[in-house]
């Protein structure tokens, strides 16, 4: 079972998931800041982009659980960068 999952693992897919989740978390942080500032249109656009990107991640990692590693790493880095540089 484990060997089969590792055979299906693609480093290019993992990198794509990582980058996508960096972007998602940066967008999510921007979304939260937009909601706090009551910028309805910006928040609405951001949330539609976020959910579109999330759909890609769900489809990717549902085929192989190891894709959760770049997903979580990308989410962490995206939030960290957005909060750090928006201070």
C-alpha cells in the first residue's frame, strides 16, 4: 500500500501544490484584512479566487495523501509571508 502511493508521487505535482497553497494563504490573509477594512468587492473577488485554487488542491491530494505535506507547507509559508510583509 505505502509503496504503491509513493510510486504515484510526482515532485512536480508536489511543487505545484506547494506554490498554489503559498498563494492561497497569502490571498486568505489579504481577504481577512479586506473584510476588516470593510472592502466588500475586494473581499468577494479574493474569496472566489481562493475557492477556485482550493478545488485544485483537493483534487490533487485526494489521489495521494503525501501531497498534504506540500499543501500544509505552502499554507504555512503563505500566511507567514503575508502577515510579515503587511506589518
